């Protein structure tokens, strides 16, 4: 399971675009006479809610504000032919808290807005005012409270609202329609905007308090958290007549929470919008959009997506991935499918999103992951073996509440277990190390089906299964190791229960943190000692699954310390083991191959002798729920961890926190051989490397491995699981090559005949 570090990001200040153009304003009521002030530069003549206008302002004319003379005002934005976001934005973290919403267009004047260089004009907004006075109260922005008191005849929403949801959508549609081409409509009406940059806090916090297996807590990575510091919270480019937007806008501001492009002339939306995965609000209303890109489905944090008053003909099925969407504003798109509009009117946003998700066609599968050869000229004489490690996401963990972006059929266990089995059998690795396999599915599905592919397996559930009845324990997950029976023979298998081992250590006696923090966690590790039937190579394979909670970083370090300590003891024992007496593969009488020919007999070879524990090749696989900056990673890769490591905190774990931890193995992650390996766990709000296949570098090297998922395919995949990837974890597949021993290998002649005095060890 993925690490989950609960954090609250306060975000930064909203920003709205201020074009660097000369602005020429004719004299108007309520405005100061001085024309020298900048639009957002406070000075003595700047009107503000907390002080009166300047003494020379026409606002002091007690009848001026009710002037009903119908005169024209020309608002001219002069400048270049277009807006360059990167060079002309003048990015500011905040915008001044001046509210012009009720003074800009709330009179009975015809106003022409021209933007030089755009060849466009807004305006000739003509209304008939039945009276010469304006209400001093804020408009309600509802159909009965429209601008200038007139009913809006341009909305064209048609059918009467059948429910509260559609009534709210109508009200918001009319409110935005009324905003017209006012630049920065949202910014000017934002109630929490500070007059000076950097002084207000965003109200957005992102946290989901959940538990493992269907109720997990997820969060962004630490690197993204660092990037959030001082970043923009919102961007308002509304009302500027923009015809296009550069893709660089979406690359440079990935941490935006709100983005407003309403009342422009956009005819298309770049697919790079999918990079803004933190967006909660996106307003594209009153543009000329005929379609939305499939990448819109990547914005799984969206709460509000507004596309009012566009020219949309279709909606992408990828909107079905927006499982947190509360408002999808589609009113005013008269060419949209009538059944879409009807379904939205009757059922609202959440049901409409679910409809799109459940009815979306199954996407085409990605290209197969690249097989990366790390040794250009591999030595054929060196022995090789492959390992396939995977957290399969057990049945009870895959809930719609946890993975709301996944269609229910793709999330069903019948589909997922079949896809998992296909992946395992098609890869056909020599060894499988699987996490989150429960008792029932191991016994009734995976073991019998993999047996048909020549796999034998060992399995243990988490330790809590021992306290349950047979019926309740069936759904407890654990760790399984499968191996090719024709290639390997199992010499020994061991279960390591971390909490049990802690109780048996003398230095842990009386440590309260052991009882309060370690004992409640029932995580385990499974160890198998395998021997190659032909070459005599012995191999220690370990499979584990650690605690997932970020606030239990000390427990994870403790678990790894126990694991490595126990592996060290087992390796010492295995180095002294005598050769295997019987490696003959069991055969049924008259057994033939599928083509009718007799099976070729495998000639067993003698067992190899190992003079020390470190000579035995070691591979440790599993879901470690730990990233590269963790104490778990440091302990495994460096061989030691000081008692002052931050992950240990102030907890007391006997010698582990008195003198530190250490182990004798030289271990490295197999995927460390690929620079910038992106992730092994992929969900909308967590994308990090937490699964590993560690190997002893003195005896093994990585000759090849399976690469990352097709990046082109990933452009529209917000998270796993999905139709093609049945788990939220990525499977690791590694080919190892056994290094030659510096000293001559010492072979021990094996006696393959059974003996009444000496039994075989299986």
C-alpha cells in the first residue's frame, strides 16, 4: 500500500492576468479624475470600500451616479497582436482587493470594448432601464434578479428546472452570462483577496482520512509538497478575448487549484491541461469550444467544471474519471446530445459522471513494456533466473469508495484476478513473489491455476488470521512465493512475524513503544531457500509487505531491522546445510508431453557448497511502502542506521534505538539501474517508488528488466487500477545473472538414492 503522509497545503494567492497595455478610459461616474493611476496601484484617488472617493471625483455629485443619459464609453486595450503569457503576464502572487463588480457595467450605458490586435469587439450591451435608480444591494444573480432588473432572454436554457440541482445550474449560468467580458470577474469578486501579495491563506486543504484496504489515506509526494510552497493558488484570465493558450502555461504552474478562462474566444483546449492535476475549479464558460480533450479526465481533484455557453457537441467519456466532481456546468451548449442534457437535468452531476464512467468503451491496451537489456553481451555460461514481484491489490481492498475513478466492472475481482493471472502466466518468470493474496484466493484460484504452469507455492497470511475462525480468516491477505517446479526444489521455508520476533528479543523487554506501536501491526515476511535442480545453485528469496502509514515510519524501520536480522541468522544456518540428497523430479507413470513425445529427463546436478552466509545469493522483494528518502531505504542500501535517524523519532526499541541497526549484506534495488525510475504505485494523488527487488551485489547482477508503462498511454490514465492494470501497483520483472565465484566452486557429490536411515529434505 502506498505511504500516506497527512499534510495540509494552504496554497498561495490567487493571481489574475494584467495585460501590459496602455489603458485609456473615458471619464465616468464614480471614477477619480486622475488618469495617472494604475489599475491595481493604490493611491489617494483609488476608490475603496473602506474610504470615500477622492475629493475631485464625480462620485461626490449626489445625482451623478443615477445619470440615465445614454452615452458611449470606449474601453481600449492597446498593445501587441496577442497576449504572451510568459512575457506579459506580470505574475503577482496576489491581486489588489478592489471590487469593481458593481460599478463596471451596472448602469444603463452602452459600452464598446475593443482589444487592439484581436480584431474583436465585445459590447453593444443594450438594456432598457425601467427606472433611474439602481438597488444598493448586491444582485442575487438568479433569473428573477438579472442585470438592470430585466429578464434574461439570451440564456436559452429551455425546459423548466425539474430539480434543485438544475435550478442551481441555471442560476450560475445566468450569473456568469451577466459577467460578460469583464476582465478578471472572479478575481474582482473574490472575498478573501488581500490587498497585498502573500498575506492570505487558501482555504483549500487536501486530506482524506482513510485506512488500509479500501479506506486508505493518500497524499502527494514530498517533492510536490516542496514545490507547493509559494506557488499560485488561482489564475484568472477571464474576459480578455483570448483565442488560444500556450502549452507552457500548463507546464509552469502545475500546482494551481483554480483556473478561470471564462468569456474568451477559445476554440480548443490543449491536452496539457491534464498536467494541472491539483485543480479543483476550472471555468471554461462562454468560449467557442467544440470539444474537450481526453486529458480532462486526469483532473481527478476537480470539484467544479464549468463549460456553460460553449459549442460542445460531445463530452469525452474521460469525464467519468472525475469522481470528486460536484458541479458539471453544461447549460447553454445547444448542440450537445439531448440525452446528456436530459440526464443532467434529472439526476445531477454525480450520477452523470458515473454514467459516463460506466458506459465508456474499454480503451485500447498500451504497448507492452519495454524489455531493457542492461548487459550488452551477456555471458551465456553464467546462470540466470527471473523474478516477478507484484502487490496484486486484494479483493476487499479494491472498493469504489477508494478507487472512484475506475469503472465498477474493471474493479470487480472476477475481472482483476483473471488479468493478474494472465500477466503472471504470460511473463512466465522462474519465481513469483506476490503481496496481498488472501487465503481463499490462494487456495482456490492462484495455486490451482498456477500449478498448471508448473508452479509450486508457499503462502502465509498476516498473523491476525491465527486469531480468527476459518470463515473470517479467508479474507486475510498475506505473502506468497511461487517457483518453477522443474527448475527449483524447495529446501526450506520460514515465516517471520515481526511483532513476535520483537517479543523474543531480550533488549525489547519492557519497551512500551514495542507494545503500543509494533505489536498492533501484524505484518510478516516469507522466506524460501531454493536450489536449482541442475546447477546446484542455492538462492534465498524473501517476500514481505510492510506497514503503510506514514506516521508509522519508525515501525517500518523496526520491521526491516527485524527482517534483516532474521535473514542473517537463516543465512548462517543455510551455509552449513549439507547437500540435497534427492533432487529427482517426480514423474507420473507414462507421462508424455502435449505433443505425445516423452518428457526429457532432467539430470540433477550436485549442490553447491557455500563457505559463508554472504556467499548465498539473496533477493528480497515486496511492498516496502517507503521512498528513497526513508530510513528503510537508508538501512537497506547503506547497511546501517544510526539511532538518531529522524524516522525513529523519540521511540525506544531496545538496542535498535540505543546503538543503531546494521546488517552484513550488500544490497541494491534492481530498478536503481534505471535512472529516474518514475513510480511503482500509481493513483491520482500518490505516484512514487515504494516496491523493490533488492539483491546481493556480491553474488548477483541485473542483466535485464521490464521498463515503465507506455508514456503515450499514460497521458489519459489518472490512476490504477483500470481495465489493463488490475492493481494500483506496477509489477516488477527482473532477470538476474549469477556472478562467478572468485574461488573455485566446491561441488559435493550427491547421493540421489533414498535411504532408510537418511530422509530427503523438502
